[in-house]
C-alpha cells in the first residue's frame, strides 16, 4: 500500500549547515508497507519521522527517491495521491468558531466531494467517532481527546485507504489514549492501512503490526513487531543462521537440575537456573526447538510451561539505538 524507495531529504539552508555538509533529514530510506498494517515509525526527536511522513503525504518534495501510495507516485501525481491519503499532523488546524458538523462539512467541500453526499458522510463520521452528541457544539469547547477524534474524522472525510498519524496521542489523558487505541484498531479492522509515529512506545507495541526504527535519518531496523521484539531480546547469532532466542522452561516443582542436561546441547548457551525455571539462549529453528522440548519432557522433568522471552519495545529500542539526533 505504501512503498518508499531510496528516499532522501537534505536541507542546505544559510546558517544551518553542518561542517560536513547539508542537514540530512532522511537518508536513503526504503520501506514497503502492505495493506492492512498498522505500521509504526519510531525514533528520537530529529530522527526524520515527521519529514518522512510529510514526503509520503506529498507535503515535502524529496531530494531523491520516490513514494508510491496505492501504486500512485506521490510527487508526479499529487492530486491523485491525495485521494488515497488521510493525514493528521502533530499540530493540526481547528477552527474554534465552527461547530463540529460545520468543520467536517467544510472539509468535505474542500475535498470536492459531491455536495449531496457530504451530510450523510458527516453524520456517519460523527457516529463512528463518538461525536454525535457534540454535533452542534463549537470546537472551542471540546476536550483534547474530542478534538483529536475530530481531527481523525476530518482526515477520513474522503474515505482514503491510508491514514497517516503524526504523534496522535501527545497530550491525551490515559482514558483518551485508551479510546484512541480502540478507534485505531477498529479503523484497521475496517481495512485502513495506518502509518503512525509516537514517542509512547508502549502504545505502539499494543497497536502496531510492524515497526521501523529511525536514527539520524537512517533506517536502523524494520519488520514485523513480533520478530523485532524476539530478535531484540536475544544475543546476535551467527550471520545466516537461525535467529537466537531467549527461552524459559518452567517447572512445577524444584529439585530437577536441567543445567546438566542442557550444557552439552550444541544450540544452547548462556544458561541461567532458578529453583523452578531455567533460562537459556537457543540458536535453532522452530522445529529444533520443538525437538528440544520433547527431549526435556522425556527426561522426566516436571515441565509446566515453555515460553520465548521477549522484551518490551522500549527495551529493544534502547538496545538498538544510541539516542542520536541530527
């Protein structure tokens, strides 16, 4: 649904040059985001996240590379591309002296929707985003959470397949964040592809199917969230070999020493034993892990559970990055 090919953005402003040359906000980024994903961009301030989103939306022209959204080249066909994109910036325009329905009506006309379709579309969005009771309220009187819902509803007025959100949970209270995450999951289930940035990594871990980690404009890591959490929780393995993973075997009762049995195993290392569990790194495939589990149970050990240990996105992020900005 979104394809980013070798995308770069450089700024060469008077008085803003680094000694090494222009400021590089995005450095040869390449990503493919399939339809139906909730895809998170993660990185420190200055990593290039907002710049990347603006190039995906066609609001910034890249120095090199290209972006395709639903197979439309964003730079070459900007008007066509906008039909496929709904964008909510971290700071977005709200007109305080408009009523809620007037705001959506205004943007319906701005997107050149057929006039006779706008009232029905507005009413549908008011219901979908929990704003029906606020229909005739002035925007100035809305809470931060309600304004955020209204902003997303505005981005969806023309029914785009792609929704791009820049720091949408910033400033929301805990209840508003819970409601926001529920809303994003519902939009995704309805078929929307969502590209989102946030510094609240716990929220992204709960929401995202895949993530990309950026630092100093460069791509550090990208892929399915479950894979990144698993790989980021274990020591690096030999290049070309199956990824190492951290495994915990739980025992129903103490007194069974699995270390003696595990030490000779060629794929097992870094063993840590507790009275009713043992942790170790395993550098093998899923099939080999299954064989290991069978062999452990055959020893007579009172195994009551086996799990692959994964760290939080925050822990993995800290491990993979240096916290550098441009």
